[in-house]
C-alpha cells in the first residue's frame, strides 16, 4: 500500500477521533480536552501506520514503541494536570466571543485544526514505517534513537520538576532557575521538538528525508503557538506551576 493511501486511511481515523473528542467537549463544556488527548492522537496514528505499512519490521516496531511511550506519557501528564480544573481561559474567551455559535465554530477552530496539524506532523512517522530504503538498522536509526532519548530526558525531567513544585509553596523565580532551567529556558518545549527530530532521523533511514516538514512544523508549534509564546502569555497571569507544562 502506498504512503498516500495510508495517509488517507489515517485522515479518516483522525477525523473520527477528533469529532468524538469534540462531542465529549460539548458534554463537558470544556474545549480544552483536545490538549489532553493530543499525544494519544499520535499513538492512534502510529498504530494505523504500523498496520498498513510495509517497511522494515524492526524499524516499524521501534517507531511504535517510541511514539507510544511519548504520546501516552504526554496525554496522561496533561490530563492529570488539568483534571478538575475549569476550562482554560483561552477557550473561555473564545466561547464568550462566539456565544451560542461556539458549539460548532469551536469544532473547526479547535478540533478540526488540531486534527489537521496532527496529520501533517505525523507524516514522518509513516515515512519511517512505510519506507523501504534500508531493510536493516542503520546509523540514522541509531542517531535518531539517541536524539529521541535526549529529547525525552529533557521533557521528563522538567515535567517532574514542575510537578514537584506544584505541591510546594515555591516562588516563580525558584522554579524557573532550578534544575535544567539553570541552563535551558524552556527544556520541556525544547525536548518535545528534539523528540520529533529523532523520529525524522529514523525516517531518513527508511528514505523518508522528504518528510522534513514534520519536525519543522512541530518545532514551530513549540516556539510560536502552543509552546513558548503561549507560556509567556500565561505567565502574565498569577503563577500556576501546572500551566508551565506542555499542554
């Protein structure tokens, strides 16, 4: 099966997935649940790619495991941080702006948009799993795995620190100056971007160099949309350690 055909299958799957999340958000009156299930959406995608791809089996398994670890951890972490909290102010403002029409405008502005981004970012995953350039482990695979491990370490350690500070009465300066943040301003967002460059390097091993736009898009999302810029806006409000997480 061609890569394009697999992408069309996953497009249908993600459409159903995001529509289901939208329906749940209407019941909960919380459009922010898409953030909690963002990582899980990539796990769904990589499973679809795994089933229909015909690339090197060991590489397919490697991608499946790495994405499952990253995606499930991210979804669980964001869900646990946001559980029991009111809807994010950003969505509240959007709800107030659109009024009674928000129930359907929110679908396109939030869930449909997230689904499209999810599909585009995930292209390097199918490129890695369906590529047949090398039916063996290559240096690209090894380097990609090492890069992924570095990124995951940055994310895991910083999220662990943020969780710890959430339960203690520390001030913002202590939180932002300790741990990895002594050396890196936003280690969790950097780690997320690095993880996706790791996936891309594994895709290169399979001949998927053309999927370079996937990690670039994820990096831009971390820098310009849901990552650093969003965090700076949130820090203008009273401090909440939970909101320093990737969400």
